């Protein structure tokens, strides 16, 4: 397994180089260094000298990919692409175009994102699985059709509606939780309970239907019939055997997102005033902050690959037949 | 088992009773600020910069103008806007010089004046806020035990303000590494500014390790002179009376060199603790907490110099009883909490709950808050009045206009044909309707370039744009038939180009996108279709739009301008030929050029506000109206709501440092908050009961399934 992990980690390198090149090309097809400078300097009284000064201070006065004025390897090295990319591979993200240290920003903003994302994931998965297993348990009855109707209804409603309605009923009419805001520490509970609840409810419809599909497939297998024949109760069969055997597709969906949980959720964080990383990349794109965009895309790709690797490893824990060679 | 069940029932009952109290549960503030003189406000976008040399937008000024103080400020309760000393002990004394450096009399002709020297005296005994940068030991090294939680955990010190701090800040403005947005502009005015910038760039290149503060302090700028610790002078090129308005902006707030020295430590840079985020000022507040993703907290500066609430006010302010706190020492509040609130819905709901003291009015909540009487007067809805909420309105010192590119072959140029075409469009595009539909009535149609409240603006018939309006006890838009006639005279009868017999097609460049802008653009198309002109919308992104404007490739566009300072020059320069964007890279986006207008502008710009200046401005406005490089558009009206406990609110649009005048009645706020936020528990109980009822059929089916045969 160690060899497999090392091999997979080595595959990461070319993928990240590719992602980095793609990000760079896409960004600079749309924005030029002059555009970035003007965006940062504002609309008023911006002279070309100020733009040139900004580019020079930030290292955007170099050619993009190839420096004709240099010799040898320096033709490649004295470019925006090289200078802005090389640090990424040692996780040195540098400073954003408005002068803030990116790593410090990420490490500060990831905690509030995690405070929302972890309970949302745990309670969401638990609720989805439980609801899906109950749908299987009550299959054929009117409770199943009612449950499926509820799922479709939950899926049909926009996520934004849950947020606005939740804030209106719970925060405003019932006055039970703050409408928005965040404080660090234990008191954060008051602020995250509503967004977590909304996150769980809004994902319940699609989540439960997805898990139901997995469990239905398992419930039709021979071992289920055997278990029932042995006299196990329906609930025991579902929660002990069906659930265990459906773990591989469940893990595929969950483990892959675990490493990137701290990246946050754009809409939830925006509406609830959670100071997380949810809007970090979007804000950077709208303010044309290439330094943040490349860092976040790089980090996102890296974590996704790590997530996939962890998923593979997790298979070996839930299914002894899986061997990673 | 029975005992356990009993215990469970008892503890559930206790939990329910303890939960069902009237204690407010939804208060988003946790510090126990109850009863304290704290102002609760919000910001929707994190500020980019808090360094006064870089900050240039209203959301940045909302914070830094409470922390940094320039030499002058706008009198809070007087309109027309009036400058008064802030850190200066009095208004500056001016001395004119000719090209040879010889002093001239105050009455010297403008053509003879090569330089103007401002001699500025500063107040005695002003101290900077407490800050670790004034501690010499901390400038050298930080204690290892410090965990970068708060700068104010470190041993802080202060020192007296000196004229050197103003000089240092002006040098910072010039230093290329600061990247001040006004560096280019100031190089045109302050003597030696541009040369100083070049010198600093070359020193930095030769010796990158040299500390910034040392580099700046060691070099002199020709136009700056320290006379003594309380006095200094600034020499500017020519005569530029508006320069004093710049001296009232945070760009010219004093900066201690110690701040640059302190924040230069790599450890602090790595932690994002920099002068750009943690200010060091002399103002009424200091920034105690800075988490721009969550909130920013200002605390009363214990070293703040003596300043008192104004004793004088204009009529409007007197009528509102805004002199009740006259003579009281400022600031009137101890703390200001700015919370990040990106979305308008939670922001509005929290305002209604009493957790924000003031609020703007978004279009979503406009009908909930504002009502119009049958004669069009603006008022508050019954619900707002019952809550004791007040409304404040003011026409902003801004202009939003539709510009014609005067370099364009079809809509541009100065021929009679082109002018008639533009006049026809001026009549057809109904800005009254635009304001009503898209601004909820929050705006006044512009009759010219100068907004109300700025010297040079004329109201009523005298200020009417007769090219598009006629007077009938109020300006009335000219009929569309007149626009059609003008269009026909311009060579486009019924929207058909006589020379080609093809329909007239015009192009509007826009960077708007999204559903809101689609409605706006459709409206605009409809306005042009009144004249049978086909309007093609050329949607583009921000970058390409800016590029088109820089290159003069746009035909028509919408643009806006917010006043830097309340002087007509700050608006009329938008049509000054030497500022043409495509030709000279200036702010004249329409690329308008008229020799007579330019000559009058040069004459007017250096004049005091006299009747003669007004006459010149009238001429300029008339010339511009006749040439019509813009559809004059509208001046937005700012509406803001404030709660009954928020005192001394006054719509002074030029004063950025208003917070120090605000007093809050904390007891009243708490009373209202309690009243408006009583928790309601019964829906929870009902939901619980419904859930239990729903479980009954589930249990019945469960029993049936469990008892059924497996196979």
C-alpha cells in the first residue's frame, strides 16, 4: 500500500502543473496585468505611471510566459508564470495583490468554515442515511411515498429559499437565534445552529434519495434474504448489514470532500455573516486578484487529489477484499 | 426504570422552564455591551486599505476617517459645506510667488502666480493614540511570548504630534512603494513631488535593504518645509484654491515614522499585521479589533485631544434640534462596532430587530420602509413610525450620466447636426421615469453637471436645462414631437438616415450584466425607440469596457462621479478638454473639447466663490448644455433610516468623520430590543407534538413489518 500511495502522490505533480498552467492561461486571457492594476488602484485619477508602478511593485511587469530579453533558462524563469508559480509547489502562496499574506488569510478564515462544514456534513450524512434506511424499511407503504414526495419537495426548493425562510422564521419571528453573525469559541454554537440546520434540511431531499438508491440495490441481494431467514429483525438487517455493505459508495461521496471542507460554502457564509473561506476565491476573481485565484485553485486541486487518495485508502478499511498494490 | 423515567420527565420540565424565559436569544453581540455607549453599524464589503495614503473609497473612509485626522474638516452642521481647522490651529496663510521665487501680493494676477505656499500651524498638545510603535524596544523586537492576538496586549506608548508627521505622510504619498492613488495627481501640484518619487525609486533600487522610514526621512521634498514642530509649509505650483480641500482628506493625515518602522518586521507582515490594516492615528477612535471578514471595532482613543460638539448650525440642523449636545466633549460614543453584512435581507432584518442603529434602504425593503403621499412627499410607513424610526434624505454630491463619445462620427462632434441629434436624445430619454422605476424615486433629474449643494448649482428656472425642458412652475420635459423634429433636422427623419436611407443604429457600451441590468437596458432601448432609433447594447466585461473608454472606442456609455470635495471645479473638470480620457488619459470620459469652455474653466478653477465665479460657471454650464456631450442624468438621493436612540444624525455628505458627533441612548435601545425580540417558543412545542403524532402510524407500520413473515 505504501508503494501505491507514493506512486499516487507522484502523479500529483504533473496534474498540479497542468492545473496551474490552465489557471494561468484562463486568467490572463481575460485579464491583463494592466487591468489588474487598474482594478486595484480604483477608478479615480489613475495614470499610466501609477499602473506601471503597481505592476513593477507586484512583479507583473515581466512577460507572461517567455522573456525574450533574457538568456538561457532565465527566459523561462524571468516571467510572471514562473515567478508566481514556483512558490506554490512548496505551499508558499505569497501575498495577495492587495498585499495580504494568503496563507495567513486561509489559516484565519478556515476555522469558521469548518465550524459550519463539519457539523453540516456529520448531521447531514446521518440524517440522509437514516431517512434513506427508513424509506427502505417502510417501502411499499404510504409512508415511503410520503417520504419520497417530501424528498422531491425538498429538492425542488431553492437553497436560497431555505436560508431566507430560516432566517425569517427562526431568527426574526421566533427570535430564537441571531439572524447572522459569528463569534469564535463555544459561543459560536448560537450562530452556527441555524445555518447547520438549514444545511442539513436543504440537502436532505437529494441526499436521502441518493442513499435510498444505494440501499435498494443492496437490499435486493441474497445476503439480505439470508439474514432475514436467520431471524434478524428488519431494522437489524438494514442498519447492520445493508449499511455496512453500502459503505463503499458512501465513502466515495464523503471522503473525497473531507480535505476541502475548510474551503467553505459561498451562499451560507455570505447570508449568515460567517467569516469563512467561502467567498475568498469568488471575491478574488471579481477583484482580479491573480495571486489568490492561483493559490486557491492550486490548493483546491491538491486537496481533491488527496481526497481521492484517501477514498481509495478508506476502501481497504470497509472492504477487506480491496488491496492497493 | 420507573425512577429513570421520572428523572427524565423532571429534567425535561426544568429544561423547558429554563428555556422559556423572556431573555433575548437572538442578540448577535456577545460582549455584554448592554447599556454602554456603543454604536452598531455594518459594512458590506471588506475595505481594501486602511492606510490613509491608499484608501480612497467610501467604505474605507467610514473606518479610517474616525481614526486619522487631517488638518481640516467640514463643519458638521453647516451647509453649504464649510471647512474648519481640525488638527490645524487655524486656517492656512497663503503666500504667492512668481517664477523667480519673489513674493507677490495677495491681489496678484493669476498669470503672475507661479507658486503658492501654504503655511500651516498645528494644534498644541495633540497626541497619537497609544500604540506599541512608540515603544522603542518594540520597534526593535517583539517579545517572544506575544502571540499576535492583539497589538494592544503589548506595552503601548504615545508621543506628541509634530509637523514632521505631516511631512512624512506627504513623502509617503510620493513614494512609489506606497502606491497612493493620488500620487500622480499630487505630482501636478506639489513642488518637487514627482522628483522625490523618482529619487525614492532609484534609492530603493540601489539599496533595497534600506528601511522605508529612513529612506523617506533622509530625503527632502522641495515643496515641503518644516518651520518648527508646530508649523510647516507646502508649496504648490500655480494657484489652486481647491488644494485646501485635499488637505481635509485622509491622504494628508499625519503619520508617525515609527509606524512604518514597527510594521516592517517580517513576523508581522506574515501575520497580515501591517499599517494597511492597523492604523495609528490621532482621531477620536482607535481600531481595537480588525477582522475584516467579520467585524471591526473602534474604541475611544484615550489620548484624543479636546474637541467639542459644534455650537453653531445652519437652519435645517437647528430645526432638527441638533444643537442639544452643543459644547459637549467629543466623541459622544465610546465604541463603534462595524459588522460585515454582505446580504441586504439579514442586514435589514437585524436593523428592524434593533441590532443596527442605522440602515440604508435597499430596493427589497423600500416599500416596507417608505411611503409617498398623494402629492409625492416622502415619508415613513406606519410600521416604521411606530418603531420610532427616523428618515433622513439628502441629494448626494454625485452625478450619474449618459455620455456621448465626442470623437464618434455619428453621435460626437460639434456640428449643428450632431448637437441636434444629441438634443433629441436628451429629450427622449426620460430620466424622471428612470428614477421612478429603477431608483424608487431616490434621485433628482440633473439639469446640468453641478449637483445641488455645490457652489454654482442653480435651482428653479434659472438652473433649468432649456435644451430638454421648459418651465411650467417646474421643469417639464419637452414633448417627444420636439425631439423628433430635432432628429429630422439632424438628418434622421423618423429615425432614418437620409444619406443612406437606412435606420439609424446607435451603440451603447455597457458592463452591466444580470437580471437587474437587463431591465435597465431594455428601458434604455425603449427610450431610443421613441425616436425610431435602434439601440444596440454592446455588453462587455469591466476590463474591456475600461479599455474602450481609454481608447475612445465606445459610442455611448453610462458613467458617474462622486465629488472629492464640494467645489464646482471637481465636476466641471470632467468636461475640461485637457482631461479628455482618450486623448490625455484624464477623467473627461466623453472626450469633450470646447476652447471657450476650457478657457472659462481655467479662469474659474482658481477663483473664490464669488458672484463673478458664479457668472463664469453659468456660462460654462450653458455651453455644455448647448453642446450636450452628456445626457445630464440624475443626482441620486441618499435615504437612510435611524432608530429613536440614535441622536445627532445629519446628512452631511462631505464629512467622513461623523461618528464622533453621534450619541446613542443605550437604555432606550435595550428597551426596544427587549420589546422586539421576545423569543417565541410555542411553535417548537407544536412541532414536537406534530412529530409525535406522525410517529404513531410509523410505529404501527413498524410493528406490522416486524411481525410479518420474512419470506
